[in-house]
């Protein structure tokens, strides 16, 4: 049970991290199980002179939509919701599902329809056409049902999410800044770990983004407008058509169906996934099917690179000490590296996609600068 005191502290971290200002319009969305937190966020926004709009939904309502509403209706972009996002200055989402398992039962063709309908909203939110997006924050939240779904004790999940959120921004900034300084001006990186990850990628000339939990004025100036809580990673959009090798990811969840996928090996060449050579011990077919469905959704876009490398991230949150399949916390795992495929236009890349899917390595990563042979991280620790 999360105490009232922690709820207030989390709400303060969310609003402070969003840099909410006088006169701004802020959409606050989440599951009904997070109502107390949503309202606290709203009150703090009001006290800063902003105008909040709270939107909630339940697991049961979402299930009925996917079970009872025809695909053709779900493909329609809701103009009132699109209008709200267009007029908003900030967009906060707190974990919408109390039980993540419910998503595994949604029909895949309807998930694809909803994803297609959300394309214009995504473009507006991230500024894909205008290069002027909205400030946004996605917030994790623990529940007993989520702990059961990920196969962990509830207290462990609460620790990962809440204590991960409570790490001071100054600590995260110190960790990310040290890494950023070491990576500045480098080109080709060689990443390995103890579980079989072994690949190269190029970051020459690409923006180095520091996720310390605060959207600063500098971040706003360079259009780095996104925030995840818990925070704590350094991330870069590598060159999308360069690099090769393999990534081993012990556990993740499918981006469409939320099914657990385990012991994944992804292979890529010239920056692009070799889908026929990608494997997983659990739910491999589901993983490939999701990539293929997103390829179908993306085919009308320009600069589409659904299966190209989109992100290289390094986990820097000292409170997050294990991967459980919850990507929001897994990607902040201290000592791990994560690679994403799909969209990266929001933080210095050039790819557009309906997908952004992170795969987190074992927390034993080693990163070497190829041309100098300098080792920046060895077995998960900064050298």
C-alpha cells in the first residue's frame, strides 16, 4: 500500500519534472486505480497557475472496447481527443492498466486499428511534422496485479517504481553527465555483455540526451520534451543505417499484446533487424508478428525505419537493480544497455514509426570506443 505521503511526493516529482508553468494546459490521463495520484497532480498544476484536464479509464472499459467495438470504428482518429492534444502544452500519463494481463486478451487486429488511429495524435504530441511537440511524461505505478503479472513480489515492484522515482534529479544528473562527457565526440561503439550481446553502432554527431527526470529549459530549447518516471538513463539516436551484431535481452513485453517474451536474441546488419534470424525462447512468433504489423501500419510514411536501430540507452538509476519485463524500469537498470527499434525523431534521429520497442541487456554491459580502444563501461560499471 502506497502511503499518502509517497503519493504527494510522486505528484510533486511529476509536476516539477514536467516544468509546468503559469497558463499552460495539461492533460492528465491514467487508470481509475491511480485516481488519488491524478487528482494530486491536478491540484499541484492548479497551484502553479496551469489548467489541468483529468481523463480516466478502467481495465473493464478498455476490455469492452476491444471486445465489442468493430475494427472499422477503432481505426477512426477521435477528433476531440486530437484537438485536446493539439491545444495542450503538456501531457501526463500514469500507468493506465491496473492489471497488465488484460492487454494480452485484446484482439491483435483491433490493437493495430487503434494504433493506426493514434498516428495523427502521435505526430502532434511528438512534433514529427512541425519539430515542435508537447512536453510529455509517462509515469509507472505498481499494483498487486502487475506484480503477479511480472512474477515478482509486490514490495519489489513498489521499490523499483516508487524508490526509483524518489532518486534525486541531482544524483541522476551526475550519473548521466559523467557518461555524456565520456561519449562526447565519439563515433563507433562496441557493446558486449556476459550473456552474448555483441554489436557495433555509430553515434557520431548525434545528440546525447540525459534523462534526469526534469524537462529543463535547455531540453525545451532543443526539443527534448519527453520524460519517463522513474528516470535515469542516457540515450542517443544512433545512425539508423549503420551497425551490426546481436543483442541478448533476457525479458521484455510485446508492444502490441503485452505478452511476456523471454531470452531474445536480435540480429541486425546495416542498422536493420534480420527478422528471420531473430529468436526468443518464449513467444518468438508473437514478437515477429508485432514487427510485421507495425511495418504494415508504417508503410505509407516517409523515412520509415520500423526495424532499424533507433536508440542506444544506458541505465543509470541506482535504485533499479533488476529487470522484470517492465520496460519503464528495466531500461533504467544500472549497468545495462538497451537498444530500441522504430521511431527516434523526437530525440535527434530521423526515423518515423508507430513503434518504439526497447530491448534491455543483462546488467553486465561493456562499452568500448572502437577507434581509441578506450573502455567507458566495464561489466556494468563506469571506468
